[in-house]
C-alpha cells in the first residue's frame, strides 16, 4: 500500500487505541495517536492522527495531519493534510491544506482546500479576510481581444 505520508510516522505513534477498544469523550493530544478500535466524541489535536483499517470513528476531528484507513463519520479539519487510503469510508466535510483521495475510497461530503493554512485563524479574522484566503479570487483580464 503506497502512503504519501512517511509510513514510519504511522508505526511510531505515541499512543494507540487498540483493536477491540471502545472509547468516548474528547481526545486531545500534541503527539500522535493511532485508532484501531471504536471512538465516539470529539478529537482536537496538534499532531498526527491515524485511523487504521477496521477502526470506526464517530467524531468531528481536528489535527495537523490525518491518515484515514477505516471509517469516519464526522467533519475533518487538518492544518496540513488529509490522506484517505484505499477502502476507507468518510461521511462528512473535509477542510485541509492538502487532500489525497486514493482509488476505492467512499467519500460523501464536501472538500475545502485551505490556502496558506498556517496563517488562517477562523476565530479571530474578519469574515471578508477568511473569504479572501479560503476562496481564490479570479480577477478579470485587462486585455481585450
């Protein structure tokens, strides 16, 4: 299976919710987490999240980098990138700096690409500024035919 994110970062995650584990609540972390079981609630992270093949997540997810191999029901936001591996299932909207969708992915939702995601602060910026940063403006050409 080809990963665009270094597979060593998957193998070296700091914490794991193993197969057969059920967890609900709010998960916050700065390092990296692999989910192999079932999780329900909310995930707010400043790190890397890997949802393994066979895992089921029902949560709105926010992290720096996310790889999805299992099933996610909820909205996803990644400051850097989201990668959806073959066979994964995602029901929800995705906002990210980069999005990779492999063949065989089931995805029902909307994608929004963040321009310059490092400088985008949705909680403090005025609405007009957010629109300019998130939606590229096409200016009419000044040349006439």
